[in-house]
C-alpha cells in the first residue's frame, strides 16, 4: 500500500499492522482519498442480480458472515480464524448449485479495504463462474473504515445497492425484502425513509395476489442469545412492528451473531444465520438465555447454510452444516413455514 501511494504521489497513513481499514474507525480524509484512487485502479468483478421472471421452484441458499476475522480478533481476542471452513462452505455451495445465494451481511471484514474485498472475490469466484446470482444485505463490517469508500466497493459489485440500500426481489410467488439495519451508518432521514418504505412495501405485497409469502433479510438480529452481541433495539423498533403486522411475512433472517438460532416472537419466525465462517460465538443457554431457541444444539453452533425450497404450501428450510474439523455437510435442522 505504501509503495503504491508513493507512486501516486499520495501520503500513506499506517494504522493497522495488517490493514489500516481493519480498524472500526473513520479513516482520515487523506487515507480515504488514497483508497478511492486505488479502488478505481482495481478491476472489480460484477455479481449477477436476480433477473425478472425467474421461477420459484428450485432451492436457493442463505449464508451470513463469511468475513475473515480482523488482526485484533485473532491476535488479542483469541477468536477463530476459519481459513479452511470458509472455502469448504463455498465449495459445497458450488456443488449444490442453488438458484441464487443470499448473504445476510458482513461479506468482508472491512468494507474500505480493497484487499479484504479481494478475499471475498476469490472466495466466490466459483459462484461467479457458475453464474449464480448473489443478493446481499449490508453488514456493519461492510461499512468499516470510510463509509464512502466502503459503499463504493460494495456498489461496484452489487449495482442495485448504488440505487438503494433497501430493495425487493421476486422469486416466483415468494417476495424477498432486503434492509440496511446499520442505524449508526445511516443518517436520521435515510433511516426514517427506509422505515416508511418497509411499511408501504409490505402493505403492497400483502395486497398483491401473486405473492404467497415474504422473507425479510437484514444483518443485525432483533433477537439473539449471543454472549458477544445483544438484541438490536433499533431493528426491534424500526422493522419488527411492520414485519409482525404484515400478513404474508414468513421469517426475518439475519446474520451478525456467528451462529444458528431460531426464535418465534409475536407469532413470527426470526432466524439467525451467521455461520458462514466468521469466528463463532458462545450462546447463552438455560436460565441465562434471553429468548427460547427452537434449536437446542450446543454452542458454538456448526458452520452452516440455509437451503430453502419453495413449495405448494410454503417454504421448506433445511439447515445444512458441519463442525470444526468436519468436511461433509449434514442436516442440522429442518422445518417448514406455510403460506
């Protein structure tokens, strides 16, 4: 980085021994400018979007948090660095050939880092070669560093995000709603516009006879038993009421907690799918649990993906995963959400 900055006549600002953008702080204007110039020089791969009119019978997949851990997590916090598990999970996805892949955020450890994005691009190159669409929600790590640079990197790969951070897609009779749950990275006006958009969108989908069910994807879970993170109160206040009131919503699917969790609150399903390779977490259990988890397996939970199959009466969700050291997907959990 320093030598490239020197070639461009830009000063370098050494912040992190591994990558300056790994720090959860706003970069200086000089460093942000250097990153923006360098980002423009790097060839960014394009990821396929979900085209209109795609039928809704083939299974699709969901994963969350495939990011590498930061230097600080591995060096000072003793957290996992799952260097073998992330590639295995994506190789398994290539073998399964889903109709498309949803990622519930934290695609990368630091959204401002071209090097970190390069890792994600290599991780997903098999999916691109198979022309499998990837639909992302944005996570907190995807904003890390400098917001403008991070969003430039994100939107270059996923152009729909350059138009809006919240969007919908259709897959047969299933509607997919994507939200930006990063309240600290959006100004108050954008946050309120997103809330109003969600209310209108869910009402429109309820009124649309061609829509049988709705899945909502965002990063921060409103409910979790994680010992590392907590319930996201902003999501509880801004998104959950409209989601619960809507007639066709089936589940809100989040990441952020590096585990698999399944809750039913206010009559609706809330699924945490953050087992894409980030450092796994311990969950509160027994009397310490904040919420009743329908899945009772021990933590840390397996690395996993959700395999979702639309059907005549609803969607079938299989949780397929593996433990540390294993190299074969197995069935972890299975349930159905009816229209």
